[in-house]
């Protein structure tokens, strides 16, 4: 990871959709692209040590082939960036990232729509470098029910099999976008700490994608983490500054404890950001704001990346 003499280290962001946006709109991860919220030059400028890159097929036609296209783009891009980036797929990769001054990248599937109902494709995507997934995006699929599904009957039989297979392979489970019953079903059968990569708190601002008290407590009980997101509709009413995230942070501290705090920006998957965070370079301003508001260094360090560092280190050590 990047060696620093000041500031917080590591800094880890648990969710961004940059690769999807590049495929949809053009651009390059390796070069400055003003239409994006992040790229390699700005990750470096922001001092980000590790970035989770999600691939969300959503409701696209032919999601299996489309997702392969995104991964092929990344494979090609990575070949040109190996001096600056390390694609983390194994314990050896993770340990090299710990020792070297390269930015780590973990690839994730945001929803299992790319499997098109064929569980064997999960193993195929693992071989292609995917190390994390959520079962759904917003809607029902053959595995589970999304938060916007008209009804939620919980995990399907195929969804339960996917959890067992994921745990056998050592993949990270992301509960973002799941309907409430599917969410609880997953936690009842999961045998490992889990991750909610991007969500805020329903009790602070009642958006359907935000987490309720019971969900926060359940995540914390697994030893899992919750990535606070910068999407204004999940934060508060109308235009918001990054200070509006603080009540969400405080609620998670109260209900789940400091060990489940993390960052999950959702950069490049969101249309707007807080008024004072235009892109990934605003992370330092957010952390400084927390200092100014009186949060101690230990809490800020855990939020900035310390908790996800521990979470990922444990996860990759299990797959050795």
C-alpha cells in the first residue's frame, strides 16, 4: 500500500462503478477523465490505497456477454498499469499490495444477473478475477429479490446454493440492494462476515435502500462492515454537504460499533455527489471534516480503510 508520513492509511473505498461508466460513456481508467468521478491519477492524488470496482449489468440485455466485455476491458487496461496497480485476486496479491506502493483493485459483481440463472458461471467469473458479489441489483432475479421487487419471498434455492458455493471459493458477500427478507435469509445461512458495500441509515433518512436498525445490528454481529455512501438521495433531502453524512455515521457507531464503519462511495454509479465532494479527491476533505467535528483519530482511521483492510486481509488469508 502507499506509504505516508501523514494522514490516514490505508484508505479503502468499497464501491465504485467506474468500469461500467467507461464502457457506457468512454474514457480510460489509466488517464485523467473529467467526466468520471475517479481514475488512476485521481486515486493516486486522493491517496486511495485500494478500490473495489463493481460491474453492474442491471437490466441490460445479454448480461453474461456484456460483463465479459467489461472484464476484458479491465484485463487489457491492467496490462498497461502493472507498475502502478495490483489486481488483488489471491493472498499473494494482497501481501504484495501490503508491501508495495501500488494501488489495489478488487473486482466485484453488483448483482448475479450476469450468470443468467446458471450457477456454474459463478466459478467462471471467479476464474476471470471476480472476488466479491451481491445477489441482486434492485430487482428480482433467479437468486433473490431486490429492494425494489414488488414482493420479497427471500433467497431462492439457487440463491442459497450460490452462498454455499461462494463460501467454498472464498468470495466476499455483499448484501447491498437485497430486499429485506432476502437480506435476513442470507445472514441466517452465511458462515462468514459480510459486507454492505454502499448504503446509509434508514432511521436518519428513510430511503428504501438504506439500512434499518435490525440490519445494522445483524451485520455487526457477523463481524461485517457497512460502506457509507455519498449518494445524496441516501443522505438527506435536496442538496447536501458531506456533513450530512455524519448523523448516519453516528447511528452506525451507536448501533453497530466502530468496527463496522467503512467507505462505499458509489462514485461513477451516482448522478450527483455532496456539494463539497465533487470526485474521489474530496475524500481527504471529508476526513478532515470529521476531524473538525471532533471524531477521534481511531474512529476516522477505521472508517477510512482500517476496518476494510482487516476484513479483506482475513478474507484473502482464508483462500490461501
